[in-house]
């Protein structure tokens, strides 16, 4: 927490309230700093395990095909494992791999006692059933928290693997001690990976929950009206710069989950990473906001690593 960086850029809120123009302090919720704090703790735990003569936790990652964004995410997961002393195995399968071969590969990993966590990077090619793949992963090794058993436990408030992105956001809220109790959280997006589990976590009865939650999606009429009611706004719809200043209540906390590659000829890689929030115009309105890149994405990795340690510990306890 010592490193916690309050970017106290007292900024002029862009919105002029009746008769008063007011200042609001805005804090950048820095994923690099918060994820580093989580990773330092994990690294120290692994060092202790190894000093006791135990093996470190081990994550297996499967990637099918060569989607550019998936390649980047998977490389980052493997790199982060190495950084904290986890073992990892990366399995690459061709884009046209038969579903049966992928399922067999998962079964092999399920039965391998040296593997604690299994992650199959999504999305998968169209000929492969994602639900089937997710259900084939042993619930004990489901570090993505996507298995129906994990989701059921999450809904019931039982200990389980929490999907990495919502888990990472909760770790971020905890790191920056963002008070959530009694607040109105509005989530844009109802995916199984982010929006739905996020709604469960924020409405649950725990230190960084106890929100009243509204989940908005592509069929929500008057989306802007809901967003303007949000004390905490979570944008997880995958549309670059969708959330603009006119959709944000002054003083809100804004969590940007979007990571989209947008073509940009001036960028070295030919694209730029954009969030779901138009950061430049929204940030001055907020009390706290996550940047993209450098925000939620890094916390996702922290959530995954935390789940992998938990899978390992569950095995021996
Ligand atoms: N694709 C995008 N996010 C995720 C994630 O959290 N887990 C997996 N397995 N695939 C993803």
C-alpha cells in the first residue's frame, strides 16, 4: 500500500451544476501498481513453498489458432507465471483441430497431478463448442471460474474460483480501498466472463460488495439514463470509447474493462488499444477511474494467478 499513488489532479469537473462549478479529486486506479502488490505476495508465498521442499503451482494454458489478441494475452499469462515462480505449460493447437482432440487434451491435463489450473483461451473457433470445453475442465482446476459448478458456487456465495477479470477488479477495489457499500453499480455488459459475475460480486455481502446493481445490455432502452445513476460504472461491452462524458455522473467511479485493438497507421504495431470509456473526456468527471491500457487488464492476470495458487492449495488441504 506504501506505493499507492494518489494522482490527486484536482481537476475541473466538466459538468457545471446549477449555480456552482465544482472541483472533484480524481484518482487513477493503476493496474500496474495494484497487480504488482498482488504478485509480490504470491511470489513470496511460492518462495516459502519451495523453501519447504514443495513444488510450485503450475498452470496449463491452451490456445487454439493464432488470434493476435489471444496470443498476446496467453504470452502475458505465461510470462507472469514465470515472474512469480509458478510453473506453466503452453499448449498450441491448430485452428482446425477437431473438438474431440481438444477435449482429449483437457482430459489429459485433468488427470495430470502436476497441473493445478487449466485455462483454454477464448474465443474458440466456431466448430468448437465453448460450453462443452468449459464443462470438460475439471471443476477443481477451473482457474477461469467459468465451469457451471464454479458459477453456481459464486451465486450461492460459496468459496470458489472467481472469473479472473471480475476478481481482478475486486482486488483493485480492495487495494485502493474503494468503498462500495450502499452504492449503485451499473454494469454495461452481461457476458459470462465479466458482466454477469461482476454483478454477483458487487451485490454480494462482503467488504467490497453490498451494492445495488443494475445490469445493462444491448436491449436496455435509455442506457444513458441508467449510466447517469451510477455511483460505480463498469463498462464491459467491448465497444471502444462508448462511454462518453454525458453518460457519467460527476463523482462516479469508472471501471473500464474494454481492451479493443483499433487500427492506427501512426502506431508501430498498426493498432492502438482502446477502452470502452472515452478516457480524456470522462476522467475529469470522476472520483476514480481505471486507464486502458494499464488498468483492469493487468488485474485480470493477478486474479488468474491468485486462482491458480488457490487450486494448488485446495489439492493439499
Ligand atoms: N478471453 C478473454 N478473457 C478471457 C479469460 O478471462 N479467460 C479465457 N480463458 N479466455 C478469455
